[in-house]
């Protein structure tokens, strides 16, 4: 009996020691700082690890430990594990602002966010300081609404003008795309919240985006499609990167180790974590909710370095657990991916227990949105200085878009904002509008919106509301307006969004017959009595302009300028703001001139399995310049209400060694204050590699220059700036020879030139031989 008692005591002591050790280990394994991460991961169960690596799903289902983070309308969560002090992290959409629900159950409060101009409009400002200011304003709203990571900015290349999501992307040029994205990232993250650059990489179409295989040469990838992401990573270190839906040269990007690990992490030094786009890796969304269907290869995604699967499904969770238990997936891979996520969790407001207010500075941010909108607008035509308008101008305002003004595109890039200032409202408060015409348009739009075929709600946020036909105009109606007004203003609108591409058809890339007739009849009536007509383009992407632009006197490209649209447009039309935007994407004369027109969206126009980027590096202006194809409006083009002189272009050396410094003086030679975008292009020797005629290598925007005021702009040219990618060497090569620097007001308006020499070939950087096309 005594021996049994002794044994029991020993067992109890051993058990107590075990429990104490367990409690001590758990106490020590609390997420507190970066040094604690290894201890936390070591103590976590396999199920707990997987619960973080796989999101909780669209409706919050998960096998383990979801903590409700409580921001309605947010795109998703990263699960928390409370026993280790790991909170659930909230992710919300962008990029034109913060996308969350504006109302919530149980409260009369509203939770509106600011709708900023779309990315293409921001890029058209060519002002990285302004882009950073947008980021800072968005970051403040993100933080005060309790969100941790913003699923933006997006920076895929405008490969084709019909891409439905181009409005979310910046440019056809990777330098602008990368620099703008980096500026926005830095602005957002200065608030202590995170960003997600996306969609990595080659999400250049929406048609069959879930599985289309983009076949792209190594050189085109390195110089065009990867380059913007590289700039953003190196200049800003975003917290996360979102892999794209599509395949790239045969492999899903979310399962491509060469892309996500060898390039993104090893070559570029990315420090954050990688997440999938929502259900990324699935060939069809229907498999998500059907039992028995195979899911994407989650093992390959984890091995590739795609750390987080979003929004997550129970099937994915179970597949990862089973893969580890069966030996198909080394648990150390999960540990590595988990650590990448936890490093970012440490930086979040929710981990730091920030007490968010739900009261961001909406009034201040609306003012920023308005300023950015004006600076991103591009004055395409200004015959006989029709603009700016006099403050007492009497305007006849035509077009449904004056009422149905579009702040931004549809889909996950939309923003739930308190209001959108229509063009009619903005102009009515700043000029004298013909009230009878305004009332007729308001009645027409309201009446048609009341009809069943024009009021059916969209099935999802991917869908646009049906577009109503332009209001019919009678000849006597037009003439009556012309008689009472000084000028005609015509509004043309277009919208697009996630989930579908645009069409080279009337009502989309082309104007409708009704729009063409409106422009012709209104212009003829005004011109007949010696008056002028201006068109305002409230559009998210490029449209055809060559067929009608000669019929009007002025064209203002406002893009989709955010919630302050009408006020911002009035600012520019009135001259309170001098337009200083320039095109970051080319307007072709005809869609057939577009370099990718013949192979967009792929081998089958309805359901392509692959798309071959046959144009290689010749995207946008690189193509138009190389093959001498005249665009309607070239890359970098934009007019001003003043004029600028370029002078005194200097290089600090005419022999390249490590760097060359370039300076040029910009003088306002007009009568009003204005800003000028200064563009630096490089023409490089092409003895070994085929080269574009010129490539953008730098840009800057002056301050607001008063008449006769001069500012010196400087650029720095380094070796990487000179280099092109040599596939045979897997290296960035700068060829020996004579280089020409071109400084200008657009890609086809070069004002000053200078030359320097590189004495011998220079291998600037050797990289891994990766992402070779398989077919």
C-alpha cells in the first residue's frame, strides 16, 4: 500500500511539473515582438498554424478559432489565435479609397469613406507627392475604421485599353506605375497600417482571369510587367503582395515559386507576406462550394511562398492538415510562411490595441480628393483658348452624364461614400446653367431610372447598373438653348469594372450613334452663331476620340475623379485650377492600332485558355514610337492654360561612370500660374539588343510657377536606368555607345536633348534564369 502511495505521489509530482512547464511555455509563447515569433510557432498545434494560413471564408466558417474582428463590409480576416495573443486581422478593399459598409445593424451612425480619383487619374497628375498625400488620407481612414491592411494599390500595366480594370491601374509604363504605387504605399503605411500591392503579376485582362495562361517572354516580364512591382517593393516595402488569378507561362502565379520566392524575396528583398486573390488558384468559382471537387494545389501554393490563402475554405484547411500528416508537405514550410504573416501582425493597430474612433477626417480628405482630381485632369484640346470659362459664362449643359456622373469604377475598387457631386451640381454652383435644359435632363434621367429595365439592382458588385440612352434632342430645343447661352458643354461617361473587359463597340470604346449625333448637332448649332463647345470626358479608360474631336473646340479628360467630381471639374473649367495632368496611357487613333489588339483577350475571344503577349516589350508608346504609328493623343500629352519654356539642359559629365546628374530649367512664359510635368526619355544603343526608340526614365512636376518664374529640375541616371534585359545572359545589360537624353512635354514633344557615352558594355545585374515560357 505504501509503495502504491509513493508511486501516486511521484506521478502527481511529474504531472504537476508537466502542467507547470506547459503553463510556463505558454506564458513564454506570447506574441510580443519579433523575437517571440519562433517560440509562438514552436508551441502552436498544426491546426492552429493552418487556421492562420487559411482565411475564415466568406461567411466566417473555419475549423479553428476565428475571432470576429467586426468591420462590416471588410473583404476578409486573417484568423487570430487568442491563447498566443494573436488577434484577428482585418483586410479591406481599395484602391480608390477604403471599401467597407456605410451602414451597420443596430446603429443609426454612418461609416462612409472618401472616394478618391481612380488610379489612372492619380497617375495622370505625374505627382508622387500628391499620390503620397492620397495614401496618407486613405491610411487615416483605414486606421480610424479599425482596418489593419488595405488590399491596394493595384499596378498592373495597361496592356490593352479594353481591360475592364484599367481604371484601378496607373499606366502603360512601369516607371510611373511603380513610383505612384510606392508613393501611395508610403503614405498609407505612415499611419501604421498595411498595404497590399496587386495583382502579381500579368492580371492584364478580366476575361477568364481565373485561369487564363499569360505567355510572356522573360524580357517583357522583366522590363514591363515585373518592373513596376520591383520599384514598389524596393522603394516602399509594402506589408503584403497579392498574387494574381491567372497562370503565367504555364503555372498559377499563386503556385509559382520562381515568381513568389526567387524573384520577389531573393532578388528584390521583399520582407512581407504573400496572399492569394480571393479563391486564387481555382479554375472555376463553382468548385468552392461543391463537395468532392478538387481544390487548387494548396501544397504547391505553400511551397511557392504564397503564405496566406484567402478568403479560405474548409477544404483548403483540411487539405493542408492532411498534407502535413501524410508527409506530402513539410511542416517547416508552414512555419516559414506563418512567420512571414506574424511579422506583419506585430505592426498592426489591432495587435497594438489601437482604439479606433470610427470618425476619420472625411471633410479634410474630401478636400484632398478634390485637389487630386483637378491635378489629374488632362486638357486634350483648347482651340482658340475656349477654356478657361469666364465666371459669368452661361452654359448649355448636355448629356446624361451631367446627372449620372461617375466617381469611380465598379467591383472591389468601388467606395461607399456619402455623396458624389454631379457635374450638373458642380457647374450650377459656379456658372449660370440653362435651368430649363437642366430640368429636362433631370426629369428624363429620373423617369427612365423609374422604368423596370433600368432600375433592376445588380446581382453582385461586379455588375454595372444599366446605362440609359442619351436624351433625345430636338432641333428647336437645341437652338433655344444656344440662343440663351454662351457656350455648350457636353458630358460623355463610361464605366467598367472587375469581372469583365470592355468591348470595341458603340457605347463602350466607341461612341454611340446618339452620342455622335449629340456632339454634331450641338456643335453645329453653336458654331453657326460663332459660339464654342467643350466636351468633358467622365471615363475610367481610353475611348476612341479621332472621329469626333474636330467637331468641338475643347476636350477636358476628367477621368473618374472621385466624390468631388463636379466641383473639381468646375475648378478646372473656371481656371481656379490650371490643368496640369498628362496622359499616362496612350489614346490610339483606332483600336486596330493597339499592339495587343490582335491577341486580346486570347486564343478564344469568349473563353480563352491562353493569351500570348506577342508584342513583347512594345507596349503603349514604345510600340507607337518604334513603328511610327500616330496616336490620337500620345503618352505624356496634356495642355495648360499657360506655356512653359525648357532651357539650360546640362549633364555633369558626358562620359558615364556610376551616375549622371541631369538638370533643366523650366520657365512659365505665360500669363497665369501653372505646373508643368517634365518627362525624361532615353534613347539607348541597340547593337546587341533590339530597343524601343525611347523609354521614360524619369519624371518630375514643378511647383506652382508664377508667370516668368523658373525652377530647376534635376534627375539622376544610374547604370540600371541604362540597362535592358538580356535573356541569353539573364542579366541587365547596358550597351557601350552613345546615349541620348530627351527632355520634353510629352513623348512626341521633345524640347531639349543631350548626349553621353558609355565606353564599354556593362553587366549591371545578373539574375536567375526564371519564368521561361513553356510554349
